[in-house]
C-alpha cells in the first residue's frame, strides 16, 4: 500500500450576475465537504478500484449535486499526471 497527495482543480462556467458567477466561498465549502471523505483514508475502503479516473468521476458527481453550474474537475496525481471530467471541453 502507498499514498498520494492529490490536487483537485475545479472550473465553473456560467453567466455573471451582479459581476460574479458564484461566490468562491460556496465552491470552497462544497469542495471541502466532498474531499473530507478522502482525507487520510484507505481509498480501497471507499471504492472497489480507486484509480485517479474513478476518483475524479466520483468527485465530479458529488460536486455536481451541490453546485448548479456547468463544471469541470481535474484531479492531479503528480506533476504532469492528471485526469479530467466535465460538462464542457
């Protein structure tokens, strides 16, 4: 068994209302809530095959439930190694 330090990047798309699309605090809170499940955990206990691709899809799905915007999630496993799931290119 070994560990990784992942980095998650979230991109939202939408029409600005009163100068903003969404308050960053709302996005940050939703992301913290979703990622809390993974912090210092044995990932094999959370999902049958915790590949970066499967984790990214799962994080995307949980964020999509909380945020009402088209979004994209990129999960970095290291320098130059990432996967992406999203609603737009």
